């Protein structure tokens, strides 16, 4: 399971006066998709945090292709780009049900020690599960 797909129906509150989903909500959709990906792998942010690991965002690159409007149903595909080191990189594709591409993104998170906030390696169980995907 190198990738996962979730379906989302944007809420009215996530749109602007023109009925278009505000760009900041794309980050929320991607986080929701990433949480689903982690759950499918058998992990969760809670498990990471309980192990003393935080995963702050290091970098994000989003390319907006077509607007999402109120009433559109979308899918968010999350893909693990490569084997994690002190960083983990995910790629995203957000599409409408008709197949049109709304956005692509690459997001980098850094495994960070919860006490010192210094970069660290991922927990071994997570890394072993990721190795099975490549």
C-alpha cells in the first residue's frame, strides 16, 4: 500500500464568496488523506507522538490546476515518494470525480524528537513497514 485514496465533499464554509474552495483547505484535505494513509499502514500520529516523535511540515509545494467548487466531490491520492530517512515525503493528487486534476503537491515532514525538537530517525516499526512498500 504505497498509496491510498480518500473521497471528500467540501463544505460550504470552506469556500469563498465565489463558491470556490479556499486554497488553504487543500492542506487540510492532504492532512486528512495522510492520516488515512498512516492508518492503513498500521500507524497513527498518536502512535508516533506516544513514541516521542513529532512530524512538523518542512516544505510544501502545491500546484493549483483547476478550482474545486462547492458541490464538487473530490478524491485525494496520497503516495509515499521514497523510503523515509529523517524526512518523509508524500505526493498528492487531488481530482474531481470526472477525473479533472485540481492540484498536485509534494509535502516533506521531518521526524523530530518531541523533547529536543531535533531531527531524528523514524521509529523502527514505521520504517520497517515502509520498507515493504519499495
